[in-house]
C-alpha cells in the first residue's frame, strides 16, 4: 500500500481554530459500514445509537503543558577535547522544547523535540523563565533529544507554571488560558499526554449521563498520547512504517466492564489501539507500537467515534482499516462539501 492512497483535499478554512462554545454542539457524520451509507447528525444524537450491552471506552489520559520557550545558555558539559575552539561556546537564541515523555522515575529526564533541532547539540543547555534550566544529553533516531532538568523542584509543578498548551501546528494561533480547560476532556485523570485524545473533547458530564441512560456502560483506558499518535509516517510504503512506542494501561475493573460488553464503542483512535493491544498482548499495561492499517483484523472494537484526521497519517489509516478506504475517503469528501469542521477542535464521525 502506498501512503499517497490515503490523501484528500481539504480547504484550509475548514480547519477549526477555536473550540465551539458548547462542547456537545459539534456535528456528527454517522457511517453505517454494512449499508455503505452515511447521515448528517449532531453529536447530541449519540445516545440514539447506543444500546444496552454497549460499553463506551474512553481514554482518560490528561494533557500537560509540555511546550516550553527558552533561550540557549551555552555548552557546559562537553569534554574539553571535543569542544571546537573556533565555535563560540556562549551561544544565544530562542529555543522551543516540546516534551514527549519522562524517561526517569523522578521526571527530570525527558525525551523531547527541540527547535532549532540541528543546532542543538549534546551538552548544550536551555534556560527557561530565567530560572529553570535543562541540558541536552542525547540525540534520538527521529531527531528527538533527551534532556535533563537541572533542578530539585517538582518538574510537573514547574511545567504548570511556565508550560504552554501543546496546540497542534495547524491551529495558527498562540495558546490561550481557555485552552487549558478546552484542550482537555472532562474525564481526564492520568497526566501524561502531549496531545488531546480529541474524540473525547465533545463529551460533557450531561452527555455521559445520557449515554449511560441509554443502557451503555462506560469504561476507561489510559494511553498517553505521544509521537506514536501524531508522528508523520516516514515511509511511502505503508507496510514498512512503524510507530513510536506509547504507554498504556487498563485497570482490572475497567477490563471486566469491557469483557462483559456486547459491543465496545471506542472513543478515539487511542482507545482502539489500547483495546486491540491489550487483546493481542494479553496484558493490561505496557508499551504499544501497534500500527493499524487496512487489512488489520479487529478483534474487540465494535464501533468507533473519532474526529476527522489529517491526510497520510496513521490515524486516517486506522479509520480506513475499520470502515474501508474508499468508503472513508468518500465520506471525507462529503464532509468537505458540507463544510464540517476538521481536526482537533472540529466535528466528529461515528462509525457503526
């Protein structure tokens, strides 16, 4: 399969730049796989499509303010023999750091993306807000850096103070204080994601109650969104691509709810990958690199609520695997014609 087979045209003005005032006011394109038809509905209609014995599966991972802005503070720890005397060690310039995941128990060492990437070498330091400082200690396969915060303070508390909400690059505005609440699901509990599980953004407490009133149970899984979810696919041949590992977990209580369900209705692609990984591995926690593309044998997922995804991404490939590539791309063309709102703050699609 070629990655170019999973492309579509999207006018830039359909990319949602702001959330709706009401979370639950989004439109919902409902796809009926068996009948190969769709209908234009509202997200508030979701309970009509749920039945007793269904179980909504929600990803309760919580986004943290992982985007940091600082400046270069020079090279401090390179051995003297490896320093270039012709290169100034007292470097300056702005730096953006996008934290991906902690790689030490005390959360002082992190895997991160750094901009400008090519200039930031091992041993260089970055200073944030005039106080917090970090040192780059290693380089990764896809341009990631490992950095170590040089502080005894609680790193997460510092991030809450100086970090920015990691809005995706297609949202062409700075983050605002309102994004701290809106780029977060109402059921977020487990801190660790660097992007929101966006299908869950539509839910309000009232909508969760209505879903339960329809007879559906609710179960929670945790997958911390990282590079594995939003990283571009680096291979034109789909079968040769692989995803970056992400951490997932399911409690025994929630696993029991899912085992007892007649149908699992996954909310978001991250829930699908968690459900299917747990089934394949027979493990309720661990790392997943599961890459789902057309031909994948779904074992547990019975229905899917998801947002609209970027072309040529692993997220779109997962949706095509679940509903069929031609059918999904035709539905996307319909959504463009009907001026649905796309991506993180946009509308959603229910696939039955």
